[in-house]
C-alpha cells in the first residue's frame, strides 16, 4: 500500500499557508524523484482570510475596506475557483503530487474530488460532484475545489470543506450581488450552502473533523498516511514564496483591471461567469482584461486581451478579434456572444470614463450565479 506524507497546520496566516502548499509541490517536479507518491496537508487559517481564485478580480470579489478594519487578510490562491472566506470553520485540503501523464485538468479535479467525497462520507455526509468545481449535498454546496499545474509537472489540488460557516461575517467580507445584511440574505445562503455542522445537527469546528476526514480520504485513495513535516528546503522555499509572491501586492492584486477600465460586462458561460473589463480613450481600447473563476485560464483569453488593445470601439473590429482568439469555443459559447459583451463593456467605458463602476455579478463560491430579480448594475429590484 502506498504511503502519503501527511501534514497538519492550525491557524496558518493566509500568505504563509498558500506558500506552504506551493512549496510542497517542489519535490514532485520533473527531474526529481519524489520520496512519497503524494503529500496531503489539512489545515485551518487564522481567523480570518479572504481568498480569491487565481483568475478573479480581488476588488470585485472582496470588500477590502471591511477586511482592513476587521484585520482580515486578503489573498490570491494559485488554484482557480471562486472567492472564499477561511477560518476555524473551514478545513483546508491540499494534495500535491506528480501530475499524471495524459490526464486533463478536468479529469484530475474529479479524481482528487473523489478523495474529498470519501472524507465527507467518513463523517456521515454523502456528497456528489456538481458543476465544474463544487461538491454538493442535496443541491447545496459543501466544498469548493481548485487545481494548479506548474510548468515542472507538479500538481496542487485545493479544497475548502465547510465544517461550519459564519454567514453574517461572510456577507460582509465577500461582495455578493444583491445580498444585504439581513435575514433574507442569510436565508438565501442557507438555500445554496450547507455545512458538516448542519448535516450532522451539531456544530463542529474544522479541527474536530480533521482526523476522521483524513481517514476517509486515505481509504478512498487506498493509501496510508504517514505524519511528517516540510523539510528544510521546503521551509526555505515557503519563506521566499511568502515574501515574493503570496504576500506581495503584485500577486494579490493580479488580474485587477487598470484604473481606466471603467466599462465592464458579464458573460454567462458553461465555465461560469466571466467579467470583461475594457478601458477606452477617444474611441480606442486602451486595455482589456477577462476575469473569472476559471480552474485553468483558457489560452484564448490572453490572445483576446492582446488583440483588443489599441483597436477602435466598433463591432466589426471587436468581432474579428474575438474570432481570431478562439476564446468562444474554449468557453463553450458562440463568438458573437463574447463580441457582444466586449462591445457592451467598451461602450460603457466610453460613456462613463470618469464616473462609472464595473457591473457586478456573482463570483463567490457561495453565490456562483446572480440571484433572479437583480438589475444589471448589481442593485436588487424591490
């Protein structure tokens, strides 16, 4: 039977916790002989952290002003997915390993998700894989999933398991469309999200379920867990990553639109909600950025952003840029729909260069879609 290295951590700072996960990947890159088939790390973050997926716009997903006042650390994961709040009620799961040859990211996500399903089953909670990166119980989300493959052939799988959830705090930390601090908003979360505490009828913290969860995950993979720790090389790398990446503003605020990107539009795709930001000046596109809760950034996104820059705001030119990028096919929608969204964002930018805000829809892991009855500008209609 294979043995996995098993790491545990409690109350980890946001940047240092993310750095530890990436540092654990180091031994699994090509050219190195991994001493264990995989490493499992189960941990909690200090109260509290607000983490966005790698390809999201932090300012649109997290109330940074509230976080500053409450001492809540914002951060950006190396994995994709939606915005989450992490603390004592959420069990962080990280698996690092050598990426399997010929396995697609989607296949890898499902394979590792099976381990989380096994861990929840050991707690008496039967869950299923739903949509692109969620586990659900009776139609309610209980865990979010993400994946990162590095250029050296190592893989990092992330999951956030909801042992419990402070819903009022979450509603203040995350920018959720149409949600206000009210009983109605709390009830709406209850319709979409569940927790181990709710399913078992008794409140539990993440640390209380960790060992049973670990045993269920190990059984699902048919492995034994061997307690261990990051070695000296990994600890040194984690320290550098904390300072140079996960604690650096350039990383935390990556994929944020430029200040001149005043116009935006939202596009609903089979891969989730995509936000398109366009900055214009004098009828010319100065900048374009496409953000979303992607697990892996489609290559066409980069091609589209580059092709749009310095084009005039006209339907024909935008349509040509979209068609040339191939992004419509990657997102599973018609290129015409993408072009229409880009044009909408550009027109808004042209009209509101000085005063408008971006349109806001969905994006947290708790509210993946805009609630029905919400206006285009993100304000709920009474």
